């Protein structure tokens, strides 16, 4: 065995504190935490449970579990292990987690046949450094201090009385048979009683039954004139005592292992049934009800699930007319504790380091995406929350409920998305049908109004003014219907781009000619530098984008305003901007204006339904470009779209002739008065 009072400065590795449910566990945890803090290394705290540790009593086990919680709060990785050979279990754990040092309490003097735990651990892990902590009773005994009586809780006296009664009953039946049977045969009857007592009542009563049966045979043998001094009878009685003792221990161990297996099977079955019940839940209320039912069945506890609102504040649980008597009632302080749990994503309340006096245990419902709420549980026996198996089962319930809530949430999101898609499809179909039916009569109305203005002899001044107003309104209505039809086609995917290598100057000029009546008395200035490269786009659709932007400038700028169209090549993209010196865009809503049926002012005397900019962005994005809007520093708004330049094909030799482009050779700026 290697035992060190201190560790070297190099190669400390991780430390593991071995707890054995005795009075030295607290000092063991403190020593391991100090060593890990000095070496700045991780550390573990483990408890190995078996038949030997269970004999120390439930009070000692609960105290050790509380120390595990305290160690976890101090940064330790805690674990409760199961195994008959505690030294081998700890050695395997240390190897798996790379622990180089084990901290354990120094054992008190024991029988010569009992190998100390530290020595057994050194044999199982020769490379593990051992640090022994002095026991309080060995280091500085206190006068008049009584031992902790709660460490070993005595078994119930009724079990011992029942064991003694069973052994005496066997004696009343078996001892009269001594004249007919051998002592060894009668001893087998007592062994059968010992086995039954061990299975039913445990190890201590079985040992008591063995001693009573042994004494009964010793006392009864001389009465029936048997020579007890004979060696064979002495050996038979001694063997019976040893076999009874060993049988009691083995049977008791098997009984405890069977009970532990039954407990694990019950927890596994509860988890399986809970997961199966949640798998068919499609509503939040169903998740609530299933969680309440299983917590009441498995823990005899009342539970409430608290969900957050859009602002991240937990809502009060809704009262239920059919609520059971175990449904908890939360106060304002309880809701504050639950809110802390939700904000910090950490448990609080009973059995934790945060608000341990609170009667509720608050567990965050942590789903893969985010926290879905808080599970508030009120268990009648708070000490039961310290048992690792029950707490792990409760944490598993909370995790399954969180995953179910997230699944239900995304089911609702998917259903809402389907509804919105169907509504959008229906609206597009309706818009397309109406636009198509209205387009023909509106086209005829525009033609008739223009014919009316050109009639001969000319109309009177008042009549001509009415004819011009009728023509302008017919044009606006035709443009509106065309926008509706285009948007419906774009949304339904019915628009196919006729991509050709084009000169952007020609498209800008065509758009200016088409929108001259919408610009009125506004001044249009073009800033197009020489030598812009060819761009691959659909000229008709891009002309529609420019027309919508020019129409938008004509609507929202006063007479005499200046509208600027600028184009430039930058970083492999063509940038085209339409700016004005009007009132500008609503602050903070620049991007929202590109949504369908969104306008700068919902109540405005200016005609329109908010589709022009949406169509512009849809067309530009269909070309693989982007569009944005902003306010100029002085006054006015700017709308800019960009297209990728690409690599145009080489021009044939025959086409290398100067084009007739109406751009001043001395300046890059053309001005057009409309």
C-alpha cells in the first residue's frame, strides 16, 4: 500500500474521494476538494453500495448522499456505484476516469482476518496514490462524547423474535426425533429454518436463528443419552453453526441484490411507460396530465408544469376543475423560485443547495433547443430526494417531459406553417384569377380614355381635364392589377426568366420612357459611367423593377423634386440605385417595406396596396441579386439593387462597331426634364 500525506507538484491527475457511509466522510470530501484546488485538477466523489454498506443503516446512507450533493456543489463529479468488492469497483472507476489519487478515511482497528480497505485498493490499483484522512475519533478523541447512535439503526425487534420463535418451533418438532435420526440429520432441519428466515427476515435474524438452533441441539443431546463429547457430533454441530452462518450471509446478500434488481426494474418500467405515454401526446395539456399522473404514481407527489410567455416570464398554472387533491398550490415566493430555476437552467428547492428549505423541488425542463419551462414537484418525504436512484428517475421524467413539450411545440409550428402555406396559395390563386379577369377590361378602359383625349374636334378645357384624369386613373388601376398578377405568378413559380446579356443603359432608358407620365414635373438625373459591362438579366422584368421604383418616387415626392438613377460596377456586381429628395422612409422600417401589402403609412391618401417594392425584391432575388433601402443623410430615400456581373461571351468581329447611345461624350451625366 502507498499512503502519502501530500502529493507531488507534478502528475497529480484527478482525485477521487471514496465515501463509505461513516463519520469520516465529511473530512474525506474536504481533503479531496483541497487537494484538487491546490493542483487545479478535477476530482470525483464516489460511494460504493453493497450489502456491507447497507448494514450501516439508512440514516448513514442519507448522510453520505447529502455529502455527495455537497461535493457536487463544490465541483466534484459524483457517482453511486454497485459492487460486492468495493476496492475493485473503485479501482475500475479510477482507471476509466484517469484518477491518479484516491482519498479515503483511515479505518479503525478491526479483526485480524479483515483486510483493510486501503490495502485491498492498493492491490487492485498498484499505480493509484492513496491519501488517508485521520478519523476524528483517532486523531483527537473528545471526553464524554457519545458515539453517533443514528449511524447504525438497530433492526426491528419483531424480526428477531420471529426468528427465535421459528428456531424454537423447529426444535419442538425436530428434537423428539433425535432417538430415531442422527444429529446431523436433525441439524439439516435447523439449516432449512435458517435459510427460510434469511430469505424472509434478513441476515441478523438468520444468525440469531442459527445460534438458537445450535444451543437447542447442545442442550438436547445429553438429555437423550448422546455422548456430545464424541468428535463426530462435535464436528456436526460446529459445521451446522458455520453453514448456518454462511447461509445466512449469502441468502441475505442475494435477497438485497434481488430487491435492488426489483427496484431497477420498476424504475426502468416506469420510464418506459412514461416515454410511451408521452410519445402519443399531441397537445400541451396532454403532456401536463401524463406527467402529473406518472409523478403521482411513482413518487406519490403533486406536480405542476410552468411554461414561459413570450417575454420569458413563467405563467401561473391554470386552475383545473377536475384537479386532484395532490395538485400543488404555488405562492408568489414559489413562482419566484421557479423563475430563478428557469433563468439559470439549474434545479432549486428541496434537496438542492439553492433554497433547500422550500417544500418544492424545481427542475428546469431543458430540451435540445432551449428551456421549455419548469417542473415543480412537491414530495411528501423530502429525504427521498437525496436517494440517487429516485432523483435520477425524477430528472429523467423532467427530461422526457421537456422533449415532449418541444416536440408538441414543433408540431404546432408545422401545423401553423401548413395553414399559412395553404392560405398563401389560396390568396395567390384568388389574386391571379381576379387580376386576369380585370386586366382585359382595364386595358380597354385605358385605350378608350386615351382615345378620348385625342378625339377631333378637341374637347373643351373642362372636358379635356376630366378625360386626362380618367386616363391617369385607368393607368394606375391597370398598373395595380398588373402588380397583383405579377406577384401571384412569382409566388406560384410561374415566371420563367428570359436571361440575355444586356446593356443596362438601354433598360434604364426604356423604363424612363414608360414612366414619364408618372413622374410629372420631377427632374430625373442619370449617373451612368462609360464602359459598364454587359449583365445577364431579363430586360422586361428589370424594366418593371425600375418602373416600380420610379413610380414610387413619383408618388411620394413633391412636384419639382429631383430623382437620380445611378449605376456602377463594384466588386464583381452591378449596383443600380434610384434616389430622391423627398420626405424619406419611416425610420426603422426600411426592410419591412419590401414585404407584401406593407406601406410606409397604412392610412395614406396616396393610392396603392404595398406590392410594388415586394415585386421588385422578388424579381431581383430571382436573378440571384439583392435589394435594400435607406435614407440619405440630408433628405430623401434610396433604393438599390445589385446583380452579379459574370463573364459575358466575346463579341463577334463584325459587331465591333460604335453603338448609337444617346450619352454626352463630354460628361457622364444626362439630365431629362419631364
